[in-house]
């Protein structure tokens, strides 16, 4: 995104925080491509036949973001970081509804090398979300690092900028969080305790 567009996003986010009436309408076309990229990245792990489309995911996430009253948007990096959280929550809610409707064993996703698992290994998206929630209780920042790296596809540098931490901290958090999540997913709920 050109630097002028970055400044425009920041300015419009400030307008949105201040309650300027048309700020959301002016913001939407500028952030759409990045939100769509985040949605496509998040959905690439979904099984074939997923009933949500990236465009629907973008629209719902955008509406949730701009509908938050009283939010003070600090930066575009914060906005995209929270957008990745919204996308994750929408996908998890959708997976839970599908599971309830089908009474199956959950929606399956591939755990690729971004978390260090063997290629082709599948896991339940809901199980991953449950494990990530447990990790967030133990270390909220590590949970955010996983969310941005795994669900949003952010690089180490992008994650560092979004969280306002150093790339070295991101790498360290990513290493520990990935190991903890893989252990949690391998052992199942309640078996891994609270040690990091």
C-alpha cells in the first residue's frame, strides 16, 4: 500500500474514532484489498465446500470493526490486527454452527509448516481455537503473535509492527507458542497443564 494510502487509512480511522458520519464509507474501498487478502489467507486452510466466501467474510469483519463504538484506533497496523481477530472469530463461529448442524466431528483444516506440523496433518479448527484461547490466558501476546502469523499470514516484521514489539520478540514468542500449541493439540484438552 502506498505511503499516502497508509496516511489516509490512519486519518480515516481517527475520523471513525471521532464519530465522523461518512468515515466508514470512505475507509471501506481503501482497506478492502488488504482485508480480502487476510480473508483469503485465513480461508486457505478450510476444507473444500466451505459455505463462506472471502467477500462475505470481509464484509462481516468490516461491519464488526466499524460498528465498535468508542474504539480509539491507534494505527492501521492495529486495525488490521483486530481485523484478523474478527476474521478468526467469524470462521470459528461458522465452524461451530456447521458442527451443530451436521453433528459431525468438526471442520477440518490443514496444519501446515507455519506451526511446524508435518505436511498434510489435519486438525479441527475448533480444537485449534480452543487451544489458542488457552494460550491467550497464559500469554496474551503469544496468542496475538500466533493469530497474526498463522491466521493473517503476517511476516515477522509485519507482526512486530502490528504489536509494537521487536522482530526478535516475535520470533521468540512464535517459537514458544508454536511448541505449546502443538503439544496442546497432540495431547488434547486438559492434558497439557499450564506450563509454557
